[in-house]
C-alpha cells in the first residue's frame, strides 16, 4: 500500500536530484579465449527529468550501457547509483523489486508476450507488486489510454501494427510509474512516421510526468529533439 | 497473479497441441495406475462397510507360540483369545470368530464351495452388514449352538436358486443349517468380514477348539478411541507371560499383539517373522511412497525433456518478466505452478480413466465381490499425486528457465 503512495507522489515533475549516476563503469565479456570490452571508463550522470539520447555505431556498447543502468546487467568495474542509492553488491532478489519500481524498459523488438492480450501484457510489471486485481486493471487501462490504445486492450499483439505494438510496450513500461524509462532503439523497427509518434509519446511523458528517459537511437534527427546526446565509440564515451 | 499464471499456462498448452496431448496422456496414465493402486489400498485400509469402525479396531489375527526347539506361527486359538484377551481396558466390544473355511454344498448333484466363518454374536455389532432379509444370530443362539446361518445374497442364489432362502435349510460340509438372514456380498479386501456363510462358533463339530491356544481363530477389539491403542497393547503384552501353556514340554511362551489393519498388512508384505515386535508401518508406507516415486520418475523425466526442448519459445517472455521486476524465485514459482496446473488436468483425466478401469475390475470378478470406488480419499490422493508429479516434472525446467540471463534473452528476436 505504501508503494502506491510513493508512486503517486513521484508523478509530479521534480527536477532536482540525480536519477542515474555511473562512475568508472566498465563491462568486459570474458570467454575462454577472448575478452571483449563492451564498455570502459564510463562516467555518466542523468538528472531527474532529463531526456537523454545515446548514440554510437553498432557494437559500441549502447545496449550494454542501458542494461547496466536498468540493473539487468552488472558492470565488471565501477558503480551504479539509482536515485542516490548504490547498486553494488545487491542480490538478484534485491534488484528485482528495484527494477520493478524504478525502471521501465522499451525494446527495439517490442518483446510483447504473444499469448497475452494487450491489457494483460501491460499489467505484467504490476504482477510483481502486491496490488489487487481491480487496481492493476485500472492502472493498465490508464497507461493504454495514455499511449492512445484504449480501443485495442482486448487484442493480441499479433493483431497490431508495429507502431501500435511499440505503444503497448511503452504503456507496459510506464504502467508502474517508474522514475526512469530506458528505450533501446524504440523506433528501430518502425517507419519514420510511426517513429515520430513514439518519440512524441516519450516527449510528453518526459514533460508531463517528469519521467527521466534514456533512449538509444541511430537516428540523429530524433536525438536532436532530446535534452542531451551521449556518444559512445568502442565502449568509450566520446562526448 | 494466479489468474495470470492460469491464462499463460492455458495458452502455452494450446500452442503445441501435440505436446500437450502427449504430456496430458502421459500424466493421465501415470496417475491412472497410481489411483487404481490407491483405490485398492483404500479398500483394504480405510473403514468401509461392513468394517465401518476399522479406524478404531484392533485385530488379533497372528500369534507365535515358541519353545526351545519349536515355533508355531499363525492364527491364535479360541482358548487363548477367550481366556486372555477379554476385558482389555477401553475395549467396548470384542468378537471372536474363525478364519474362513471352505465348505461344500451339493445342489442337484452340483458341488458348490462357499467360505464359512463361525462367529459369536458380537461380530454383528462390530461389523455393520447390510441385511437384505432376516437377521443375524444372537447371544442365546450362540450359547445354544443353534444350527442357523447368515448367507450372502450370491451364496443364497447359488444354493437356493429362485427359492426364498430365509427359513430354508441347506447342507454345509455335512452339517444342516437353517438360514435366518441374507446380507449383501462382502468385498474380498474387507478381510475380517469376508465370507459367504456365517454360523455360530458353537456349531463346530467338536469342542476341541475351546482350549486351544493356537489355530483357526481371530479376534476384533473395538476400542473407544484410537488414542488408547498403545495402552491396550501394553496390557496385552503384560498378560502374555501369564499364559498357561497347554504343551509346556515344547512351548514356553506366546508372542504377538493386537494390530491395526495397516500393521497387519505391513507385516504380511514384509513377511515379518518376529511376532513380538509391532510391525513397522513407517517402512511399509515409505516403501509404497518410494515405489510411487519410482513409477513417476520415468514419465517425469520424459516430460522434463520435452519441456526443456521448448524453452526457446519462452526466452523473450523470461527476459521481459525479469526486466519488469520478476525475481528468479518468482519465475521458478510461476513455471512450477504452470506445470502443476498441467499435471492436475492430466490427473483429472487419470481419475476419469480410473473410474472406468475400477468399474471394469469390479465387473471382472478378478477380486471376489470387488467394490473398488473412487471416493473422496482416492480423489484427494490422485490430486496430491498429480500435484507432486507436476513439481517433480516441472522443477528442473523451471529452474533452468528462470536462470536464463535476461540480457541474452532480450537480445533481438522479432516479437
Ligand atoms: N555476451 C557477450 N559476450 C561477448 N561479447 C559481448 C556479449 N554481449 C555483448 N558483447 C559485445 O559487447 C559489445 C557491445 O555490445 P552492445 O550490444 O552493447 O552494442 P550496441 O552498441 O548496442 O550495438 P547495436 O547498435 O548493434 O545494438 C559488442 O562488441 C558485442 O559484441
Ligand atoms: Mg544494441
């Protein structure tokens, strides 16, 4: 019950603190023979309410960076702080609820569960909180309304266009009102008109709910619309 | 959450119909066999008519008489039961009766073999027979050695054909008995009640039985509460050293005790040779459980293999759930739960099949008068077993699935 209260408070735009702070973050993939450096020496601070884009060539470590910020992946070096709290040394059990409350993900390939209706897909993050069913449903419907898909709640993902699927994915990412939204090439599989629609939704979320957004994109035109651009090259921050 | 798990489980089932069919079929057959066995054990061990008080009944049906050189194990004798087993504390009713004995009746030149028991009047009070006609014999008929008999309806039909049996006489092993009652047939597994013909024990051809310590009889002790069993056993044991031996040259002591039906069956199966020790039912039940487990293991391993080969179908889902806050433990729970649901559906199919198979067994005459049923106990065994089977076949795949790396799981893949 406390949880919801905190969430409600957070929906008001607060632009004071730091949402994400990475200090000296490195990620090295070690297999028997080779060592791949996916990230090294990344120092990054994302302010609360900021809309940031990450750009860089393929293989430069953008997804790795996002996964580390999203607590899905652990850095091999350096520290990650979310809202001032250090994440080092937390177990999977401790990280899972943090991901649930603080982070929302949007993926290039949507990753909707084909077997579930739109509404049930959107409810997924709420399943891992102790919320009554009615409340879950209401929140999911509100999130779908927000992305303009109220009319499609009973559809299955396969019955939707790419742009609509990505909107469902965004609804799923924001349904739990996370502090931070992480989008990995959210427009990568969409044509430019649908891509613009998606960016417009993200901008509105950023503006109105004060959600901090970190978006990976290859599209300079879209990146220009955000507050700040971070560029990666070979796992290093170049700007 | 459960509704969600249910929805997903249902969809996963529909996704691969062949897989679903094979796994439901496998689970169903496994549960079918286990349920049939459970129904037989239930028939044997649970209080069912006429043995309605089985749960608070002790039986003295196997004793040993020992000496330096000799040992005699088997059913006790009337002398022992009558002289040393009466008036045990908390025993409300005691009945002494013979083990079954085959007797022949000739009807129009045809030999009909029936099983005859000679009993006292208390027998009819401890056991609840369903009288279709007439009545049981009472104390005075037993005291007087009245040549009367109670028959099962099928024995009556074999002997009297279409004639009304009550009041009619027939010859059983050279003795003429008059029918005073007809009861419904008794299933074979109700072992203290099973017989075709009952007559007062005083109708026995000779009086020898009265003093014998061993041979031919058994007793039922109806106790006011099963909490008293140990007290009764202790009193029984304390009486044994005082038994006056009828053949002291060869024998010097008697061993044994009042046992429950379960203990009786356990010692029968284990072939216990030492009557002085109480049969270890824990071992028996443990062995039964182990057999059931072994029986489930092979189909479970099969299912594990099938499930493992389909993990790839759910990789993206696993990544998504983790990204949105599911811990590994929660995912394990979800996948195990899904599998348990699947197994319970399979189990229900198994129960349905068992219903039919038990009906066939009952009708086949393979077990005399079999009355195997799927009652609430058997249903709950079936459901428990199928849940267990679900955990058994679901735990490993669930554990493997839940441990997938979310970063890898979410990489690429058109969804
Ligand atoms: N599990 C792994 N084992 C070895 N190397 C890996 C692994 N995961 C990622 N890498 C390497 O890390 C580097 C960064 O990968 P990442 O996916 O972050 O790139 P990216 O910038 O998102 O690329 P793209 O634009 O193509 O999505 C790449 O060189 C990649 O090959
Ligand atoms: Mg990438």
